[in-house]
C-alpha cells in the first residue's frame, strides 16, 4: 500500500508561475486594498469593482502555466497516495495532472449564487452584474473572502488525520483556520516545510527546506524516494 502524502500549498506554490499574492505588497493585491476586493462588505459596497477584479485574475490565469513544482507533485502520485489541500484559487494543480485536490478558499474558475452557496457553476468568462443563478440571484466569485467561513476545513482535517507524510509548500501557516491543519496529523507523521523564508522553525518531526517551491521539491524527492 502506498504511503499517504498530504500536501498543503499556498501562494508560494504558484508564485513561480507568475501569480502574485497580495501579502507581498503591504496588504495590496494588484493595487487594491484586500478589504475592498476580498470581503463580503467590499462586494456589497462596490460589486462591479469586485467582479472586475476577479475577471482580471481569471484572465491572468489563462496566461500562466504550471511550474515544475506543480508537475513534480503530479509525478509523485506514482509513488504515493497524494492528497493536495491548497489555499490557492487557481487551477494549476489540476492542469499539472494532480488528481486529488481540495480547494480550501474556493476556485477562480467557478461562480456561485449569492442566495445559495451550494449552487456552484463552472465559470471561465467574465462575471458581470446581471449574471444570475436559476433562482434569479446575482452570481459572485466562488471565493472564500475574509470574514467568511471556510466550509472545506472539516474535510481538510479528515485528510490530515490520515497523513503518513505532510509536505507544506509556499505558505506562512500563519492564517487560520488553514494554519491549524498541521496540528491534526498523527504524532508519528513526518513533516516537511518548503519556503524560501520559512515562518515555522520548530515543530515535532519537522524538516525545513529553505528554498523556493521548484527548488525545494527536488530536495524533498531526494529525501523520500
């Protein structure tokens, strides 16, 4: 039986593909205050701004490709039972060929009803005012905004509880509830943390690899294969 490798990925995973993170620039995300474009209040105050912001992010997504770290994780499915839990809203893990992915914070290529959060649609074009669900309510990006519940956390916890190896890539592990996931792995689980500026220095069974995602994944493979 293959060992269960659980991978937690964050913005640093996709940074080398050219996808930016607001945390790199004093809370600004592509020139916008995150409170304007990534909160329910921001959407209520200026829905057109928010919809346009995510339309631009969606367009950017079609201009980038998976990097070698994404591809390496897909390749690891040959040796491991791989579960990816990502904080990223892009589809680069899917495009790289990974088959078991849980998106904690939603997906850029989906939209959902403002009336029924479980009414989720595939969405690859611009989303504008007047795009409605079948019940006639405005659609919004299928993104978990600041201040909202993270409905996939229970599933992510369940996955982490079954980890033989936990690999963390490109996330500060400072933002909750995602940051709590490493506390749910079994005590004997081996932990690896890839980040050029690691925010975690000490944890039971932790090995820190202070490299970018594309460099660090090679070091990880050398250690476990």
